[in-house]
């Protein structure tokens, strides 16, 4: 089966704009006090993921760089795309691990939050006026659409020119944020367009998985499931510390720390009345820290790590 790379890149560009459009001036001002906690929690989460990948390396025998990329909670699409840009990485391992973690988070975190909100005795009230997407322009002038379209195109061109990691994702994101910080609100992305981007990226991700290869890695799947559960416990501990330091709801703190996606955790936060500014801000900081700081370090270090078995896996799924 074949899926054109242009469709995948188009999906990444749309996702990049969607990530950048979450930023607002009010959000930046409200979250400045949380910057130290954002940085510390992100670094701790990455370090814990590194430890998990080392444990998986000892238990499964898969190549460590692939396990490392698969363990870092930087977003399913983002981390898979990063892995595809490195010849030494086995995309089957990365996609499989990221999908298992996302499924664990999607199925367990909302349930944990719901049980806590029903029986934990905690009254959930949002501590900010921010609502999911409502601060963005609802009926934006045509000029705004054209401005952001030009910014996204320029962002892609600049990111490709500079050889940035995941250029088709990070370029539009940075360009969108720059325009927003200049005072122009980002028009809300129409739902059908966002759905198309998920189809474009999701189909590409699905083609990276070969059923036969997954069956060969049953042990990796089981240990990845266990490591995902450990990651949820670790983030719960960080959330407890954060709730004590900043005097915020334990549920808002947990949704901010949970290793899930922005959309999934944002929707859950809205349903239970948690602080959406806090949740969205922490997840955006984590994604951009991984893409802008960690990804370049990995792209520099992994090729110097030596030849790995992941290189063979790469050639087996190249279409």
C-alpha cells in the first residue's frame, strides 16, 4: 500500500498551526509564574522516560535509541516523525510504543479523574476565564486568514531551509505563535480541516506498522504497557507536589502532568472543570521543549551512537 508523502506533510502543517494557535497573550501572562515548574517537570519526565527505556533495553534486547524515542511522551505524531528522520531508528518500535502509551493514557486518565472527582471529595472549579478555543477569533476577517496562511508557508520554508527537526510541524507552529504574540488572534481551525489532518497523519502512521512485526514483539508490547503505567504513577506523584507548591487542584495538576496529548487532556479538563489554561500551557511547553531542545540533541547524538538494529527495521517499512 502507498500513501503520498505530500499528504503526510500537509497533515503535519495543519497540526503545526493547530498547536501554535493554542497560544494567547493572556495564557502567556498567566503562566509566567509556572515556568520553573514547567521546566523542572518536563526535564524530570524526560529523565524518567530515559530510565524506562534503559529498563526496556535490558528486558527486550531492542536497540536503545528506538526505545528512547518510543518512550518520550512528546506526542504520537511528533515523535514518530522525529524517528522517521533518523535512519538508525526503527519506526515499527517507535510507533508501537507511542500508540500503546497514548491508548493507556486515553483509557485510564479520564477514568482516574472521574473517579476522583466523584469520590475524592474535591470540588472542581476552573481558576481562570480561559475556555478551550474560545479566546481565538470566532469570526475572523479574511485578512487574518491570509496573514496566517502566509505565515505558515513562510514558517515551513524557513524550517526546511534551516533543517529543523520535524520541519513541517515546528515551522508552522513557530510562525503562528509569532503572529499571535504580535497581537493578531489566530482564527479557529475548521473542524473538517483538522479531521483531514488526522486522516493524513493517521493513515501514514498505520502503514508504519506491519502485523507480523508486532507479533514478533509481543514482549515489547507487554513491557511498554507496564512502563506506561509506571509513567502514570510518576506523573501522579509530580502532580501532588505541584498541587502543594502552587495551591492548585490535584486534578488540574495531574492533567497538566499526564503523558497524553493536548487535545485529549484539554477535553478531559473541560469536562471535569479543571484549569484549562494550566493544562494547555503545560502540555504546550512540553511539546515545544521536546521539539525545539530535545529533538535537535537527539538528531545530533543518535547518529554518533553507532550502528543499531533499528536501521534494518527502517528499510523494511520504507514505502
